[in-house]
């Protein structure tokens, strides 16, 4: 067979089938353009002007959504110690006289000078077991002989976390001054060498403008994160503790506090606190 003789019919057939396809494509293109124009027109006709009050309401709704999203952080706060001072300021639960040393008592302070923005901060301490002996809390500064605060607590005292609020005792910290504070278990008031003592250090500093702005715009849930990032230990611990006081059965908040404690070497306290409240919460 002469393949050249078949070329003309095949070419003609190709033209016959190609023409309708090209025409359809052109018609379809026009239809798509018409649909786009029509949709645009309908959109323009269906759009009503938004009043200033509605715009403000939409803006507030957006802010509320953002706050809600920020109010449920997934990761625990990360404490960044300040780049100042030397470690070794935290005193363990051992005895002054090295007799009857007890790991039962811990102050919730870092192993360096912990910072606060507050004039009257809250100081936290912890008992792994309940105690019946006398408990004394003392606050001193490096320039006075007599303690600024010396308080004896009623016993017995249950295991777990405890606090002392300086505002309840009229104590105010001066900016730039370092203070030491101690919690002592006193089994024998006449033989103080038997005391078991734990202590830490605290210094009040002024708030920077950047951190102040963050705090003013933050939700309550964000405060522990901001304080921890800024290296303000006592305020970070106080902020997360306030949230726990408001929602004591929220296990996630206790885990956040436990993470903070572990970051400053208080893992045993953190694990015990979670153990005590492990059956609560979601």
C-alpha cells in the first residue's frame, strides 16, 4: 500500500475533528469570563458598607480570639536565669550544726539571687512531710543586725507548698538591695544547733519598659511565661501559683509549676507536688 495515498484522508479527518474542539474551547473561554464577571458583579452587589461600630466589634472579636489562643500555651514556661551574681545562695534543708539534717524542707528559690519586680513579693517553701515542731521564717538584709521579719507559725503544718506574703507583715523591699530569707524547723527552742534550715536570696529590681509593656498587654495565663523569660523567678512562681489557686484541679498548671521547679534543681519537690495532686484534674 502507498502510505502517501493515505496522508490526504487522514489530514482531512484531523481537520474535521480539530475544528469543533477549537470552537468549543473558544466558547468555553468566553463562558468562564462571563461567569467571573457575573460573580464579581454579584459580590459587589451583595457587599454592604460596614459601619464604624461593626468594624470595632469585628476588631474586638479578633483580639478575643487571639487572646484565647494565647491563653492555652502548650509548653511550660522557660526560666532564663539573670546574667549576674554567683550560684550557691540557696541553702538546703540541712542543720546548722549538721545534726539531724532533714531533706524534708525546701525553699522554692533558685541557686542564685532570685529577682522580683514586686515591693512586697510572696515567698514559697515546701514540706515533703507534715511537721509538728516549731517553724520560723526570717528575712534579713546584709546591712542590719536584727531581722526585718521573724515569724513563728502555728503547728502542726501539713505537707506540701506553703507561702508567706510580705504584704501581710508590712515588709517592703528596696530596689537594688539583696535580702536573705530562711525557713527553720525548730525541734528544741533551747538548742538551736538542732534546727533544720533552708534559705534563699532575693533582690528587687526595676521593671524595664519592654517587659512592662508586655505585662500590661498580657493575659493572666501569659504572666508566668513573661516573668520566666525575663529571669524574674519569684514573680514567675507567684503568677503560676495564683493560677493554680484559682483552678486547683487543673493538672496542666501544676505541671507548668513543676517544670519551673525542676529548672532550678528542685526536682524532688516538683515530683512530690505532682504526686500529691496526681489524682485531680483533667
